[in-house]
């Protein structure tokens, strides 16, 4: 693989992805000529263009003909199809092409890395961890899987710190390109079965990831996860939990004016009266995991406590987008049954006396097919459901797989099945209470229209 010293140009196929765009920004800041292709213009690609990165949206090999194969690194996301004309041209022309995960691993290997892995929760935990280090004397750079609301970006940079925070993505076994000093594992649920085949293969891959932690380092795993200590005896193994005794755990959790207060117990002591001003009980557990990584890296108790109190969250993660007298609109990335469970239960706990309506867009035909009963079980915890059509992402349709296979199993009297296009016209039927919009597809495009409708309704 080309070393960074041999590269002058970096071209991204799928530059608009959250992970790809962070790498593009890193290379641009480092002085490389950066450009890329994506199939759709988004707010994120517009931001890249405003930062001086050339982005185009038509698949035309002639647009990349000026790249020099001897000095250009092509970065590829797995979401880009094999028959994309630009990809075919670059492959046939002999360009050095590497997956996003390989390039991230190459960059992170240059410093000391804190990595966050898990089938859910990793974006929030990695963003919290980065904020704690950024607020401390240690500082850090960070590649995040979402847009931090504290910093309005998915890339944090430091000219001095050797620490890097990275999200370790299990999709396509990407996290096996990382060799962190310390790592958190939040969850190891069955997911991406189109890639792994079965849950056993997922567990094996996570154990391989833990086996790559550098000697003298440590893993902090959610209590109960089946990670064998004997797999990598050269590292320390810790557990964390929200409500069980563990090496790192929250004690005396209370909710006051939508802020959580708790004591953080850890192997070397107790940090009293931590305060998290970001909603959702699941985020207290995320704060425990992030604090664990920061403490292991050498952040002081006082720095951890102060930083957790100033954490503002991640866009599309339990993101309150409208607050009125009758309605509260929350936007969340939840797209796996366990994520739905955590998000819905957190909302129900915070707003026990209010009507909770969920608007959910399933993500991927394969995931819908694999987990339809589990999706239905969790969505049945709502008071009312507006279920949208499946967002396909990289997949072709699977015969017989529609949102209907979830809808038919939901045990609610108040349930409705709509296409995304129909949702706006049916927003008039939303009852006063909590509106929870969930999904990893393009449901976020509906958030602003729904928010405007709710605001107009309240101002009538």
C-alpha cells in the first residue's frame, strides 16, 4: 500500500458518507488535493464543497481521467457498487484503491487510539469520548460516525495530541483494520447478517477485534458480553454497566428537569454527582463507557466530570428537534430492534405521562427480513405507530419483504402504514405528545417538514 509520503491526490468514491467525509476533511487539512464522487448532493457534500473539496454527482470516468495513478490514492466505501463506471475505470487503470477502513487504520496506527465498537451505541460513545479528551489537557483528534453538536463536525483535529478517537465499525469487518490502545465494546447483537451469515460469525469478529488491542492496553465491555479474557491475555479486561455492579458503573441515578445525575464508580475511586444534560437513560450508560475510556487514557476525574456536563450530543441521536407546548419531536438513528428498545424505553421513562407516537422507517430489506418479529415487538411498546416503507440503501428488493411483514405483527390498535411521500400529508393526524422519528435511511428529510407542521399547528 502506498505510504502517505507517496500520495499527493486522494479521490473518494462515495465521499458523502459520514465516515468517508471525515477522512476527506482529514486529507484536505493535511494538504492533499482532495476530490470525490457521490450519487446524491446532501448538506454534508455541500459542506465539503464549501471547504474547498471538489465533489461531483454524475458517474463519468472522464471526470477522473486527470488523476495520476502514481500519486493518487482512491478511497472506496463498500456501499459503492462494483459496476460503477468510475470504479471500473480506476480499477482497470491500475490506481491504488483502498477501503475506507484500511485508510482509517493506516492513519490511526500513527498515534495512540481509543476505539469504540458495537452493533449500536458506538457513535454516541465515541463522540462523548472525543469531547471529554478534547476538553482535557490530553486533547485528541477524532473520526466520528455522526456530526457532533459541540463542534458541528465529524472530524476533530489536534496539532499536538497523539490521541485519536475512532469509531470501530463492524460492517464488512472494517474494525479489523484497527489496532487500538484502549477499546470499548458496547454490544454484539446479531446484525449485518447479509455480511456475516449468523450471530456466531459476528461474535467471532468482535473477539478478533479485541485480540488486536495493543499489548498493555485494555478493553471495556458492557457487562455480560461474551468476550473471553483468555483470547488476549496481554491486555486488561474491564466491564461497564448502567445498573449492575461492574468495574465502571453508574450509582444513584436520578432525573431532574431532564438532566441525569449519578455517581460514577470506577476501579480507582468514585466521581460524585456527575451530571448529563443530554436526554435518554441510554446515554447515561454511554457516558459510563466514554468516561471509562477517558480515565484509562489519563484524563482526570475533574476533567471527566466537567466535560460530561457540557456534552451536547450528536445530530440524529436522541436529537430534540422541536419543543412546543403540546408536541416534542425527537429524531433518532435507531434502526435495529435493540436500538428501538433502548430509545423507546428511554422516552417512556422520561415522559411517562405523555402519548408517544413513533414514525419508523425500516433500513435494508435483509434486516427487515431477519428481524421482523423483533421490530414488531419493540414498536408495540409505542402508543401509536406510523410505519414507512423500507429504505433500501445498497440492496435490491427481496421478494415478499416489505414493511408490511413488520406491520402485521405489531400489537397496537393505533397503527398506520404509509410511504415516505404520504407521511407529510398524514402529519395532521399526529396526536399531541412525543413524536419519535426513527431510522437510518432518509427519514431525516422528513424531520424539518414534520417540525414545521407541528409548529404551525401550535401557532394556529
